[in-house]
C-alpha cells in the first residue's frame, strides 16, 4: 500500500468492487465486496457495512469478516447476526423500509473489515451510484464500478470529476479508481459531492414497486411522477371544500387565496416523517392528512395543493434537495433525485415557493433551506426544472440600532433594536419560541464578549407579511469600558462584533464559496457623562473589494458619540489561491471591530 494513503486518513478503503447486473427493466442484481482498514476510532463510521431493504429486495448474501492489525481473521458475522432496524427509526411514524447493519465494537486499532453483500431488487428507478471517495478523511487504494446489461433496456450515465482524479474508464460501463488520497475539509469549501468523482446511472425503462415507468428526459419522468404518484390522491371531504371556499370568497387574487389556504394548512396540521407509498415517494391521501391533522413533506404539500385546487389556484408539487448548503436537482440527468418536497404557485411570470412542513414560516419564505437552487416542478404535462428564489446580499439584512448611556465608571445601559430580513430573518426568529430562560442564555451567548451582561427586558415582533423579525432588548453591563486611572477605553461596536476570521491554511487544497451574501448595518448613539471628553477616537475606515465591503466611523456631537458600521459579504465562488486575500479581508474586519475610543475625565 502506498504510504501516502495514510495522510489525513482515518480509514483506507483497500478494495471496493461494486457490480450491477441489469436482468430486466424490473430486476437488477447487485454485488459488492468492500475491504476497509480502520486506523482509529474516528474511522469507525467508514465501515459502511449496511444494507437498506424492503419487500422489493431479496438479500442473497450478507456477511462480514473482521481482521486484526496483522491480517488475521478474528471474527466472521453471518447475515442472521447483523442488526435489523427501521431505516428511519426515531423520525418516522410509519415506514416500510428497513436496514441491516453490522454492529461491531473494536478493541484495538487498526483493524480491517471485509464486507460482502448480494441482493436482487425490483426497485430499478435508479441504479446504485459510485462515489469511490465516500467522505472526508478516507483514502482509497482500489475501487471498481461495473454495470452488466443483460437486458434490452437503455442505460443513461452521468459522470463527474473523473478527470480530476485520474479515474480509469475501462469500458462504457466500467470504471476504476486507484490511490485516491484522503480529502481534509476546509472552511467555505464546496459541498463534498461537488468536488469528488462520481458515476450515476438510470434505466430508461424502470420499475418502482411494480409500477412501470419511462425516463428519457425530465418531461417524461415528471409526467410519470404526476400520473403514478400524485394523481388520485387529492380528493377532500365536502365539508373541507365548502370551508376553504368560504374562507377565500372575498379574496380578489390568486395570491390572496393562496395565503389564506397556506395559513389554514399551517393552523390545521403538523409535520411528521412518513415513509410509505411507492418507495416512500407517493404522498398520503389529502383526505387522510385532513382527517389525521398531520403529514410529511409529501402529504402536507399534496394537501395544500388539493386545497388550492378547490379554490381555482394552480400549483405544482415540487421536488428539491432541502439543505442549508445549496444543492441542485441535476437538470442534465433525469432521475429520482431530491430529499424534500415543496409547493410552487405561479405568480405572473414568476413563482412563489411554499414550505409546507412548518407551522410558523411566512408565506413564500424559503431562505436557508430550499432557496437559490434548481428544483423539479411536477406538472400534468411533465417535469420542468426551475430555480427557487435567490436572496440577494442587500436583502439579507441585519439592521441594528442602539441608544446607550455610559456612566463615569464604564458601565452602560442600552436599548437595542434589531431588524432581520432575508436569510437573517431565519437566523433570528427562532428565539421567540424559546423559554424565557433560554432567551436569556441566547443573548448572553450572542453577546458573549460583554462581561456582566444583564438582560432587563425582551420584546419580539414577527411581521410575517413583510417578513421582518424585530428584537427589542433592554440591557445593562457593569464596567463594560475598561477604566485606567482617569481614562476609559471604550469599544464602540458593542452589539455586532466579528471576533474571529476563517481558519488559516498553510497550503489550501480546495476552492471556496460564499453561498449566501449578507449585509449588516449598525447605528449606535452613545451618550457619555458630562464629566468625560474624547481624548482619542477611531479613524474612519473604508474597505471594498470583490469579497465585500466594510465601513466604520465615529462622529462626535456634544456629549454623544455616533457610531456607524456597514459590513457586506458578497456571494461568490473563488479559487483556492484567492483564499489568503479573503481571509485578510476578514482579519481587517476583526481588527476594526475591536477599535477603541479613549475617554478621559475633564480637567
């Protein structure tokens, strides 16, 4: 083994052979042999000795062999000794998917596990994908991927990043990776899936739980999803139809109706994960959601769609990758993708996207989870890829205003008002739902650089129509300014201070991204005692570059200091060579946020 494979590695995949034999459009045979050496306890999760199954899967072989550091076999685990559990245990009320997994506790490191699985399945909508590098801190000595097509069904392939890792293309459906070094995560780097090699495969004719489908393009696949997964699930009780029509009777536009329907759904239902139906993808009946008062993302979205249909408002069931990191449905490769469902309402030449699993999120708010990404609209005529709302840098605003009264000992009393918009709304509004004790702890952590902080009162306003969250905080802090003799050292940035910069890397390896930009504006009025005067103030600063902008200044009016600050971080994608400059910009912000004013006692 190449010794360089140990660098940054918690585990080394010695051999991983994945073979898929396509027997018919509705039957494939999958074989895998994976040998992985675990170097330390952090590598235990890389054993990956598990198999998802349901009634469509016939497990032919499942076993594991454990070897010690010298390659001696110390344990053999047969299929009946694998642990068996609900595949979404702890999160789902109903599930027809299970998992068999190896539950092994090592006594010494390193150790090696050889894992072998073989199974047939009639779930052929997607073939197993190949990610030779399946996570950080894992290197690969040898990995192969082979598809054997014994059917007359056409196969579609999507390969990514093969050339960057010298992947050998042995034939049209056969690939090999050798000596791939472990990747270490770096701050602001793109998602792992964006940077590693992969091969994805689908059949142009497939089966999902006995339902045949055709997948030549997104239009075909979307039409199949509409006809086989969604159609026939939206009938509602007559009483509900009458109720929702009465509630929307005076609404003048489709969007007004949609808002009423959305609020109705939020008030009436709650979210719970449900993995039943065709492969976990078919929504439960809208009538069942109405009767039970709960549903998962599929059920709640479908229920909202059914309600809108009753009042004549068109909407589309929409498949998305829901995650704080941006991830697109791959528009160039029609396949079963996504992990979440939202609802799309046409609005003239644009769309409004609705998150149906939250009882509190405002109408049309998608920031931080489903924003700025390609999604799949399921229309009766077929699928269509569109992009969700991108929240602009200037929209993602935190506007902080404060009036502060400082005494001669450096203690302060302040009234702080924070208005959060865009992505920053989502980062702040959750505090209103916490207990009073947790709210106190939240602000003491938020302003953890203020010693002796006491929160006197809190008031919140959540304006869901304009989507702004307002926090009004009254506080005090003894000896905030440092007293030295007859002088006080005062840091004017009291309530929005950047304390740390991104990590330094001697030799950065990965490019980096700022997925969402933001803007912070701070305006403080600091009243100082008549007995004090300004001896030295901070110099005005203005920094502007491709990464963002930073402006800060202090002006003096009688016995008041007026502090103004603006910090903008731009959205962008950059090369690894630009990281040093990016970090330098952050370091400048940290430095300027620590600027001080010197006050002294008047003679």
